[in-house]
């Protein structure tokens, strides 16, 4: 990381930032919706409001929910919409270059859930989650991956919503080679479960078995009869299904659930680019009644009181190498739009993070 130079102390910096030019109700957002512009940010202390910091952005977390903030309507995830003509924000890691907050000093690394997708930004202290201990021996992007949104979502899904999860339970996870899926599968294995995942390429099928300890996996692009695939991979039925994709896979799962199965609904990425009338209907919800299944949506914001327990446990798993993590680091803020679009394809493995510089 570069030191803060004397020249920078005095000056105004140019910062490229992505802003919401128009909402995208359907389809993957394009350059009609998200645009890059350059703004100037003053680093002069007297221009910074009290209780604010100036950050140099280091890493930005690419998460599917960002897309749901760009539709111009509130439904589905009910995410607050980005304001038109304003910079968009995400989870990220930044370095403090100026501070008017007593607990943050120049050079501190911090995490924010509302870091602008920009090279520099001015943020109020309430937008900062915590300071990172740079000597903890944890890579900075891991704070927005294993210890960030996807790790927390996997932990809440498997250890809170699906609880009590018994050793030997048959667990199915979709988008299993994605950020949430890679951690969820490993957490279920640590609980002694038999874990099977679906993912979008043969390479990822191999990877999740070899690196994330999945007992089995299938490529849903080639095994397209999901009902037949689930009969094959779950001869004893499914006890827990962590749903990341929704649609046809969820429908097929409902034909294979065991009595009192749990279905934590983490997300439904197959439906995010559609208006509700175009979304897949799930025809066999009736099975939930006969099998007395608990299906429950969850949002991390409702579980912030569990963040401390989660962070302590995952940090120790990470240090003891009980949890593997795969990061796809994309270099340059200009890659934000295409990287966001790539989340809706099968082209990524693990957690996608933008290294801003
Ligand atoms: P991610 O790493 O970006 O993974 C997304 C993966 O989904 C893609 O790599 C792709 O992998 C798969 N995918 C994309 N389009 C698909 C489609 N049409 N049908 C089936 N699979 C598709 O995402 P993530 O961070 O793991 O998030 C996974 C899910 O968890 C998302 O639904 C997200 O919104 C949700 N989530 C929820 C919370 C919460 O608070 N509830 C928090 C974090 C994430 P393959 O095609 O190779 O499988």
C-alpha cells in the first residue's frame, strides 16, 4: 500500500466513481444504467465535516443484492434503491487518509457497508463498521468475504436458520461454488453433514469436492433434469436446502424433502433480473404442508446481534485452516459494471472482489 505523500496532504484528489444514471427494472444493468465519472475530493482538513473521514477505497465486495438496489422498485429483497445521479455503494475496505473522528487515525484500515464504489470518499463515522487489525494475519479482502457478507450469510443460513442441524443430515446447496455456497458447504461439513452442491461448470464441480469438501456435486447446465439429479444424489431425501437460486431448482427440491426439512432462503439469483410476472412459479409448495417443512427467508440485517459470535468462530476457522476461501480479485474500479454482470453467469469461482487500484 502506498504511503500518504506530503503532496497528497495538501491537495485535492481526482476520484472515479460509478453512479446510477437510470434504473434497470429488467435484465442485467448496462452502461445505460451505471456510468463512471470523475469528481474532485478535497483533502484539506477544514473542508471535511466533523465526525467524518476521507477514505481511499482498497477493495469492493461484489454481491448480487447490489443489483436489487438498481431496479427502481421495492420488491423481492426490498433493498433500498440507489438515488439517481448519486454514487452507488457496497461493502468494502478502505484506508483512512484524513480523519475528524477521534477513534480513527490516518492509515487505519476500516470496513464499511456503505463504501461508495469510488476511488476516494468522505464518510460519516456511522457508516464505518470497524477498524481492521492489520497485524491479525488475515488478508484484507477476507474481511469482505469469509468475515463479510457471504461468510455471515452462510453461517446464519446453516447455523441459525437451519438449526438444529444434526450430524449425518443430507444438505443440498445451490450456487455451491459462489461466495456463500463455498462457506455454507464447509460449515455443514464441520457439523458432520453429508453435503451435495449444484454449480455451473464441471471445473467447479471438481473444485467444490476437492477444495471445499463437498461429498458430491453436479453441473446444473448438463444435468438439466433437476428432479432426476436430486433422486440420484439424495437417495435418502434432503433434510436441509440452502437456497441461493430459487426458480426451477427450488421447485425440484420440494419433491425430495424429508419430513421436517428446513429450507433457509438465502437468495434467488435466477430471479433478480426479472419483473415479478416473469419469475418462475414454484408449483409444488403443497409438499411443504405434507412434509411439515420450514421454509424461511432471512436478511443479514436482522442478525447483527450474532455478528460477534460469527466473526470469532470464522476467524478461528480461517486461522486453523478449517475453512478454505477462494477469491477472484478483479483489478481496477473501471471493471465494476462488467464484474457485476458476471455474477449472473457461471463464469466466476468463489468470491468476486474489486481491488480498486
Ligand atoms: P456469487 O458468489 O456472486 O455467486 C453467484 C452465483 O450464482 C454465480 O457464480 C452462478 O454460479 C450462480 N448463478 C448466477 N445466475 C444463476 C441462475 N440464473 N441460475 C442459477 N445459478 C445462477 O453470489 P453469493 O454472494 O454467493 O450469493 C448467493 C446468493 O445468496 C444470492 O442469491 C445472494 O443474493 C444471496 N445472499 C443473501 C444474503 C442474505 O442476507 N440473505 C446475503 C448474501 C448473499 P453457478 O451458475 O456456477 O452456480
